[in-house]
C-alpha cells in the first residue's frame, strides 16, 4: 500500500477520532485492576490489547458504514464539511470507492464481533450482549436509528457506556459468575458520563449537517426538535455528565481523584453556550464542535488517569 493510500484510508476511517475508543477501553482496564474478581487470573496484556483492537475495529466499522450511507443517500454532496463533521469526502472525491468502503466496514465489524464472541466464551456471556447491541448500532444506525431519534442514544451506549462495562467484564469475569455482583457500583456509575459524552459528540456534530441530513432521510434530534431545543438537550447532557462526576465522591462511590475529570468543564460550558446562542450559525458553531471534541476526549482520559492514580 502506497503512502498516499495510507493517508486516504486514515482520512476515510477518521483516524484522529479513533482515540475515543482507546480511552473508553482504558477506563475499563483501570477498573479491572482496581476491582479484580477472585478468578485466579492475573491481568492479561494480551486480552487488554485484543479489547483495544476489537473496539477500534468497531469504531472504524461504524465510520465506514456512515461514509457509505452518506454517499448513497447524497448527504455527502450537500454537506458543509468541517474538521469535526460532514464525513471525510474520500468517496465523493474518488479517492476510494463506495463498494470498497462497504467491504472494509463489513470485515472490520465481523472481526470485532469475533473478538466479542471470544470474550463471551472465556469471560462471560454478558460481553456478547454488549457486542450484539454494538453490531446492531453499526448496521442500523443510518437506515433505522437515525430516522427514529434513536441514533444518539445507541451511539452513547455502544461507543460509550457498554465499552467501559464490557471491557471490565471481559477482563475480570469467568463463565460461571452470576449477574449479581458482576459489576461494582463505581464501574456502573463511571460508565455513564462517557456514554453521555459520546451521545453529545454525535449531537452537536449534527448542527451543521441538519439540512443535508434531512434531505437524506434522517430524523435525528436536531431535525426533530430544531437547533434551539436540541442545544438545550446538549447543555442538559453536559450538565448531567459533570454533575455525576461531582456527585460520586460525595456519596462515597469514588475517591476525590475523580475530580480531575472536571478540568475540561470550562470547554464544555463554552460549547454549550455557543450551541444555545449560535446553533444555526455555521461559522460560529464550528469552534464549539472543536471545544466539544476536546471535552469528550479529555474527560474520558482524565477518568482513566484518576483511576490509575488510585490503583498504581
């Protein structure tokens, strides 16, 4: 593969944003060190790398299916592309073909599912439940979920909360374990903010694309409620994310180290204010998309850092 081909495919899979998947897995890995079940198993670096690889492939797959769908529905031809939204433009430019993008999307999804099946066998069947929901989210996002105001919800679950929970279970559980006590309370609580943040990442990125998406048959939150009410939903989600982080040490769920994850809050506030005031202004909403990306990635990373500080 030539250097140019590598650059094209790195753009096609939206490589800079794949770090989100890594950070989510790392949160689950940190928890597996903090709360190891008495299974007689040491921390497995091989399993850790398999989980990172599997979630990365799943993220790549959803990006590729989305690119394929946006081309087929003509959304790509009407979108005002930004560094954070609107797709890569690799298909419309002729750099890749829709058939090849779809084929690679299927392959990456199947390999990701196979990894999920492996962990369902060696760890716990709950991993397969999360994997199946993830596959459903990838395959039916455009043609079903995004047309029924469900895309944001399933994105937050499949590439947020369930990654943290699934990673923890895969690293710590054994096949004979019961559901009760499988996941500690702190793991459940801390898995919620990453899920909300992933949903918000999708939500605010839809602001500049609303008209093109509507013409392409989508009916997400921004289209269903309008940009103003969607901006309030976004702001409420941002508030809920950091409110949960503030609350956890106060009710004895987590240590105060978790407050490290409050550092990106000013950027989250900035993105929220901009969305409310200028959600319909393309030139002014784009900087908010950047602030939101940093908020999402930094918060997820700092949650992991806080956990590692506790256990190492």
